[in-house]
C-alpha cells in the first residue's frame, strides 16, 4: 500500500501533459474533484464526480475564452484524462480497502500477534517500530536544503552580480595575459562581488531557515500522549511510538493516535469532521456495520477526536499508512501560488535589472564608440551593474518581513512563510470559518424563558455572574432541573481555574448547562451529591429527552423529584401544567401559545432550545424504597409540570464584531463559510456584523414585501445566505454572480470541498483571498488561497502544514491585526525601496560622467559596496519600524494590478529627482576636494588617460605642480571617500524624508520612530569608522578625510528635505492634481 | 491564466508605444509629456544653476596662485626623460632606429633649456641658497637660468645622440614642482643610483651632471604656473657609461635630502 501511494505521488509529478494542480479526495462519497489547467493556456476546470459506482459524470466548466479553441483537440484530452482518472480512482479505492473491521477480536489478536489484555511486549513493539517507523505523518517533502540555498544564490540580483564577477575575472585573465601591471584589482573585485552574493545568499537562507524553525518548534510544542497496554501494563507513551498491534485506550477529549479497530466501547463518539467534513459526532461501537471501512462503526481514524465515552482498540495502521496519512500525502502535491509580495519583488528586480542592463549596454556601446578599449568598457559595465544593483535590499526586505512576522507572532499570528506577512495586508476577501474562529467554540446559555418572559444571559468569554432576575421561584425550580438533569462533570483538579476555562466531560449542551449552573449556583457537584440520583434515562435520539429521579435535599420532604429535559415540543407534550411565578397553573392553549412564540423566537435566533419540566412524585405512591426501573418506566412520564426553556448558542467572540467592522472599513469582504445550519450561521453573522443590521437577504425582502422569492430584485439584497445544497447545483457563473452582487455573504452547510470552489470563485474576481481552516480536508482550500490560515488550537497538522499562517488563538480578530501589520509593511517596504534606490543614481552618475567626461573616477566599485552593504543597511531596516501615516485600516485593499510596490512614480522620483540631487551634492564635494588640492574642475575634464597612466609621474595640476601616479591615486581615493561621505550625509536626509509619503515629517513626528535615529547614528558611525578607522587600509580605498568635507553636501541634504516637504505639501493641498498623480509614490 | 503569446505582447507593446484611441504615446498624452518635460526642464535647470553657483562660490574661495592644500602632492616625486611610454629604455646601438626616438625626446625636452632661451628669459641667480621672492603674491616671479650646457656630456651639444650611439645613454632626472616647496632644508638635494635588484656590478659607473648630481637651492621655491611663468625645473643628468649590455638592469635612483 505504501508503495502504491508513492507511485501515485510520482505519477502526479511526472505527468507532464496533465499537470495536476490540486486534488482533494473526499472518500466519504468517493468523490474526486480535480481541476486541471491544460497545457494550451486555456483555463479549463474539470470536475469529475464519481458516485460510488464507476459511472462518471463529467461537468465541464471553462470560461468563455477557451470555447474558441479547437474542440477536437480538447476531446482527446478528455479521453486521456478520463482514463487516467479512472485508474487513479480505482487505485484509491483499493487503497482504502481494509478488512480489519470484518475480523473478530481473536482473529485480530492472531493477525497482529498481540493480546487484548496484555498488549504487545516492549521488545516486539520496538521491532515493529523499527520496521514501520514512528507513528507520525511524514511532513510534505521539503525542498532539499541545498536547493533552497542555491536558489538564494541565483535569485534576484545575484545573477547580475555573478555576471559582474565573471566579467571581472575575464578581464583579470586578459590583463594577466597581456602582462598589465595591476591586474589583481579586477580579481579582487570579482572575489568581492562573489562574496557579496554568497553572503547575502547565506543571510537570506538563514532568515528563511529561522522562520521555518519557528514553525517547526511550534508543531513540536505539544507531543501527543497515548495510553497503551504493553507488557500487560498501562503506559503513557508519546503517540509517535505506537505500532501496529498496540492496544490503546481512548477517552472523551483525546485525539485518536492511529487508525484503530475498536474492541471495546462505552458511549464512544468521534468527531470525523477533519476527515470527512461531517460535523456531527459519530458514535462508535465494536460491531462491524458496513463493508466500507470508512463507514463502519468499529474503526476510529487517526487524527480525529473522541468527543465522549471511552474505547479500547487495536492499532491497525500507523503514520503515513493511516487513512488520513494517505490523504495528506496526496494533498501535499498542491502547488503553491506565488505570493503578492514575491510578485512585487520580482517586478522590482526586473525593473532595476532592466535599468542596470540597459544603461550598462548603452554605455558599453558609447564607450566602445568613444574608442575606449573593450576591456575598459567591460570594466565600466561591471561598475554600472554594481552601482545599479541595490545589493543589500533583498536582505533588508527579508529582515523587515521577519521583524513584522515576529511582531505578528506576538499578536498570535504565526507566519510560516515570510512573504505571507504582506499577503495578509493585501487581502481583499477573508473566507472565515464560523466555529472557533468567529465564535468561542463552546455552547453557552444565551436565553432563558420562564414566567412567560425571555431573559438574556451573559455570553462573554469570562463571565462570573449572570445579571438576569433570579428572584422568581420558577427560576429556583428551573435551576434545580438544570443542575440535576445533567450528566456532565468537571474534570477533577481544576478548582482554581475560572469556570469558563474548566474542562468538562460531556457533550456540548450539557457542558453549557453545567457551567451556567456553576456560575449562578456555585458548587454543582455538591448540590448533586445532596440530591442523590436514584434513576436515570440518558438522552437518545428516539425519545429526545433525558430524565433522572432524585432524592431532594430537603430533609422534611421525602418525595422524589423527577426532572426532565429535552426537545421543547416533546417536553411540552408530556406536561399538563406550567409553572408561573413558582405556582403550577394548568397548561391552557393561551399558555401553550406563549410557549410557541418564545420557542420560535429563540429558534429564530439560531439557538438550540431545550425544554425543562419536573414532577414531585407523591410520597405515598413512591416511598424511599421504591424500585425505580428505567426499562419498564414504572413512574410517570406525562402530566408533568413545565418549568421553562433554555436556549444555547456558540456565541461570537467578544472581539469579533469590532474586528469585522474594521475589516469593513478596510474594504475587506468577510465571507462566512460554515458547515452549520443557515439559521444559526445567519444569526451569528448578524451578531458579529458580517451581515449588517440594515441589510437584507433575498428571502428577507420577500418576507417583508410578502412576495415570492423569485420576484425579488436580486440587486436590492446586499446580503446572501447560500446553502451548501444550492451551491452544489450552481454553475460557476451563478457563483460569480453571487460573489459579485452581494457584499455580505454567508455560506452555510458547506463541505470543505465547497470551500475550495468558493475560494476559486473569489480569486476569479481578482481578489486576494485569505481562508481559515482547521480540518485535513481544508488543506486544498488553504493551499489554493492566497493566504491559508490554520487554527493553532483546533487545527489539524495537515491544515497547519498547508497553511501560510497559523492563528495561535484561533481568533478572527488576530487576522485583522495581521492585516494591519501586513499593510503597514507594504507601505514601509515602499519607503525602504525608495530610500535604497535613490542613492543608486548617486552611485551610477559618477560612472557615466567618468566615461563621458573622462574625469578621474569619482567613486570606486568597492566603495559603492560599502554604501550598499554598510552604511545603508540599518537605516533601511529602520524604516520597517515606521508607524502608519494615517489609518491604514480605512483604505481599500491594494489592487494587485495597479498598486505596485515599486511604481513608476516611486522609481522616477527616486531616480530622476532625489537621486540626481544627491549626485549633484556629491559631485560638489568631489570637485571641492580636487580643487583644493590643485585640480580645478576645468583641468579635470578629459584627463582620464594620462591620469591613469602608470608611467606618468609628473602629471601637472592647475597650479603647475606635478603629481606622481601614486599621489594621484591617493587623491582619487580621497575623492572616493568624499563622494562616499556626501552620499551618506544625503542619505540621512533621504532617510528622514522617506519616513512619510504624504504627511509632513512634522506631522509624523521626527522622534517617534527611535530606530530611525539608531539608523542615522549607525550610518554616520560606520562612515566615520571607514574613513578614519580603516582609512589606512589601502585595499579598501578609503582615506582619512578632512573634516570640513563632511559638510559640503549638507546644503544639498537640506535642499532634499525642503524639496520633499514641498512635494508633500502640494500633494496634500491639491489631491488629484497633476502634481499628486506624478509625485505621489 | 497562462502566459501571453508573442502576438499579444507585440500588440500590447504597440498599444503602449502609440495608443490611437487615447492618443497616448508611452502611456502619456502629448500634454502630459509636455508637462513632464517642462517640469524636468525647470527642475534640472534649477539644479544645474545650483550646481554652478556652488562651484562658483567654492572656486571664489580659492587663491589662483596657491592651492589650499599641498599635503597630497608632497614630498615631490621624480620623473625621467627620455619618456616614451614607460620607464624601460632598451635599444640596439647598431640600429639608430631603436634609439632615435629617445634622442628626439631628449632634444625636444631640452629645447626649453637652450642657453640662448634661458639667457633671454631668465635671470642668473646666486647658487647655494633659496631664491625667495617676496612682495605681492600676484606679482610676476623671476626664474633662474638652467642652461643646457650645465649638463655637459649629456647636454646633447657635443654629442647630439646623448651617448645612445655609443651605448652610454644619458637619462635626465627632474624633481616634481610643488609650490613653495624648499627641498633639502638648506642643503642641496643630491641624486644617487643603484641597482634595484641583482648584481651591483651590472651598473658599474654613473656620471652625474651638473656638479655631483645635486639640485641647486636657487631653483626653489616654485611660485606656481600663474606668476612663475618661465620657471624651468632644474635637472640632473645621469650618464650610464658602463652599464651591462644585453641584460635587463633595474636601476633605482633616489633623492637624498632632508625632509623626504
């Protein structure tokens, strides 16, 4: 089986013609959905639905464009696909064939060489463990580390720098062959360039690895334990040590540690939702009930949870051989979409590389036509490339993203993939789960009805009291029923925990009632002890009630108290009286009407309603010794006294409504996708604001206007509640229509597969979609989404693996804070890039002027690298700490196609305005240094050939003094240093102006971001160290500079600041003007 | 969605170059382009003006006679003549074509040192002390005569081939000019030569002219191109009378004096 699975995996990846993009298998209905874009660029989605037999219904849904293409061609592909898929489906069916559920316990014992009572021996277990490997899912095949590393080496600008390095070595080779005097300069330059690439590559790799490690450490945080019988003893073992044949015991709340054939159960129910999407807990027994191993009751599957009861079973499959393991290995083949920021950075790299190459080639041609030697021209080319490429920028971006990732981790968003940080910011649609994400994931009593009145209960997360009126004697009676007619119990040893946080053994409603009673009445367990239970009929689906009989805690009252709860209509049927203000009154039609109204009202709120009634058994008929028999029901179960209703709901998290309204103002559409009932879903959607108070669905309008649904103008309805059943029959166009026309959408009763269809629908609208999910079956949707968000608490490992981000607290509000951070980092990256690009011009101009005007070289290649990788790094990272200029959550999400990270305005403003100003300032310094040493600007023009001639040692300056080659070189290095210092000084101004794009610096606050000042001081500090500390190291080409030269560029730095303030002023003053359009980046 | 075909790309490109519907070229209308050009014209004009102004102000602060700093140019370097392309001098005595360029170079260089020219332009100075000329900085300074004949055997007067035809080449050594520089601190700087690497006997004897190969103090200090118009650098000629032939002899000549 293992072999088959791996073969299937390889067919997927190797099949070139049918590049399988994703695949989900819902084994429950043996349904395969597969989307296959074909090789001919026509987008085509193909859905194959197999219904238990081998009959395929093929529904072809491709968009209009592909209809134009050759049909015959298509037909052939179909056949191909069909054949292919049929085989795979069969493989799959074969795979899930298990026969363990058909065997008896003794046959199983024999098969696995184990004993139900004694378990395996430790030695035998160790043997099997060695054979089968640990019981854990193999993580999806990670890219080999070396490949990741090499990718960093050739990605981005690295290729350009490699070209530079190779050219350097080539020219070194040529010069060496020609016997030139100082060929080693080029060798060193090549080595330095290679080092730069390798070091930045290592850095990026390290950053990447670090963020992966955070994730890895997270998944290892809670090792699962399993209770195993080995060597005839019960032992707690880590779940990954389990082997086939182990006898394990599970109880309510546990996660099933492996695929298990049950041999003993007691009221066991499992939640298979992570496997099948079925949200109702399934009961489990030891009986073989179905041929299909997935349908039979006597197998519990790995990674599902046991909701209640206990069970003992034999492990029949471990690790990747479990059913979930097989699905997980198949879904891991889903391709990852490129993140928006990756696209943006690619765009930026292309842009800069394009500029670098075109300027490089242009000047190569110019220099060749100016009769420079080819070799010299190549060296110019290297210089131009180095000047143009912001070597440190990609590292800076990585650091900025990881800083934000860290900040987000503090806010409970754990980002697996660094780039996902920004993706979250550009999100325009969030498809959110309901349970656990929007809601607290626990039933809570929301309303009560007694004395003909509805009371609301507090449903917040940390309730300690209940505010409603508790003076009525009816409440006393109701509270007694709630307390006694309840089988749920707190796990012992949690006395110090707040009630709401305590773990309860029991189902969701009973838990809610228990906690509700505990909050109001105090110690429920002691109340139950005082009212000893003498008989009990647990809840079952046929009678739909639960009943118990108790002695009372009143020593004078010898009557037994019969308490009953259940479905309200069933309870009412059994009642003849109703309690009003503590008095029993006959249940007439008027009171029954009142009950109906209350019941409908609470039901309409999407709440689960329970009815409560009681009866004091007359003492004479039922003395102390009366033998209650629950099978023969020798006690009255009708003509009881109705006491009240309680309704429960999984209430929204208190932070969610605020978060939803934030999303709304941020232009993010929140779509609820849930497996729940439409009424509940709608109620929750309304209470959190996903459906706003004023908007109506088509059904609401129909109801209000009293017209049939078909007559309603669909455009009028802003909200829509779509049932999963409707969705199934919808064409893609219809789905698109719904997604387009309604701003508030709830999908109810959906399966995880439909989630994928919804995600794709949203992506067709051009939206950046964030999807939350927890089950294994959510993983394709998580992968397909632009950003998959897995739940940290409720999420399965498969979901976490597929996701880009993990919400540690499962809270929707955390997503919104994540969005905020993501938007901020996008803005700040813009600033960082603008800052970094600016000085490229100041580095490039010297080369161009050197080539054209033949002046002595103003700045060296190595010096440029010292700016790019030295002084500029910390300031550009510091911009990542910049606070938002305005409320970024009040703007629409950015348009993927229009709002680029690096847009024309940014490039033009940085390159052609600020960059040129910087160049001018730096050239002033350069000319000043030369002039004060005796070379007036006029003398410098056209001197390059003689200046660089090693054999001229009496080069004459403007004053008639004569300079040796070495003296000239030293002066040239002084020029480099001066140019370097000027750029640094002006970069300080550049850093300050980049703090804001629209607001004045004074609005933003010059000192609010302290890290900027760290950046400025580090920048100047590094420059000081380079000039004065390392000024005597010849190879670095720095010289100790006269102190006054540090200030030559200061007027230009001030000019840059003033100019940018003016720019921002005009932008603020004249929004939408020509200036705004061309100057705002 | 797949990538676009080349035809699509070409169409898009064409649309970008010239969009007839919106009448845009490269994504901008004529008006937009006009405004952009106008803006950048003004912007760059202002910037150029600022650049020019800054340079002008900076140049105003400089003296036309003396550069502000002379720390990078001193101590002075030396240079040799003949100078063709480098510092290697190799020729074949029997083939005049191999040494004629050297000789030409020497003659060309020494033309300014012709006795007549020197007598005409420059004055005779008192040997052995610096020729300090006070007065206003802008006043024209006088220069001392350095007659070619001082170089005796290497003057090219008696032997117009400077010894090259005999395999005894003359090489002239001059010290770089530095404004205000007084070499040797009162004691004339002298020159000596030795083999840089290899056998000392390869060089054997060198004759120095004038005198013992010293730069007389009277030629210093130099007052700069503007006022010291006729200044001619003093020379020391080195006559390599017996250098080993058919062999590469690396020779290092150095100046000896205080302050180097």
